[in-house]
């Protein structure tokens, strides 16, 4: 399954991804612009790929499941913890449209540059990459409609819950460094109501609330 349309057909036929705007965003964002040179042929393989610094770009199906769970709306302000290659930020940016904004934090300087360059190459103008420990959230643009964590965390960092708007949604892989449960939390009167979206495997979160 090495091409874009095969992946889209798989998600539609399986009923895994129902959000039409999200499928359109996947169609429009060139994933190959977010991959390192040695792996360009595998841009649409449905598995993670290394992007350097011990980090990966998540497999397309994982990106889509997480993004769909955010229930994005046009104009949303979204915080992403862990920019990596910038790919997931690009997908989110497409879905929320020009009136929306993605703030994506990255703690590894080399990946900050990589993500910035990739988003520029892909023509994404409503995503900002910030060099920062995103496990502490990012106060400057808080509160957020939606928050997504793209690395495994021992628990959902308390600052992220604080910086989420009421009725906002947070998605994060929570557990040990060897396997996590994808948690979807909806903030109701200051408290997260959570559900599980299944088992996943992510690289560990760095920073104050990481491992």
C-alpha cells in the first residue's frame, strides 16, 4: 500500500476515517515533503519512518486517527506538542483553514528547523513552530480549542489540561515507554472526561512532564 489513493480507499472502505475534510487534507498535503531523502520512496507506506535525532514521523493511519479524534472545526486554535517533521501540523492546518492556527512545539533544535523548512516547502502558512518544552504547554497563545501530544507521556501533563478551553479536546498517548493507550479527553468544568482509542506505540515525550 505505497500510494496516497490506496491509503484513502483503505480508510474509506474500512470506515476508519469518516471526516471528509480530513481525507481531503491528506490528499492535498504532500507527505513526501516531510520525509528525509533516504525514505522518499516510502512516503506513503503505512508505517513510521525515521526523521533523525531518534524521532519518527508517525504512520499515516495513526496521524489520521489522532487528527479525526480532535473533531477539528474551521477556525480552531490548536496546540501540538512535538512538531517532529511538521507533517501532522500541516494536516491539522489544512483542516482548520486559514482562520485557524496551529502552534506546534519542538524541544529538539534540529527538528525545529526541519519542521519549519518542511511547512514552508508545503506552503502551509497557518502553522507556527516554536522551540520549547511543550510538555509545559505554551502560555503565549493559550487557551486552546484542541491539544494533541505526539509522544508517549506517563500521564497527560497538567499544564495542558489547564491551557485547554472548556469543552476542548486533548489527544495523547499515555502509558509506559514500551506501549501506550491513546486517550481522548474532553474538558468539562475544569475536569477531563476520558476514553480510550486503543493501543499505540510512540517515542517518549521529552521535557518536564516527559520520561
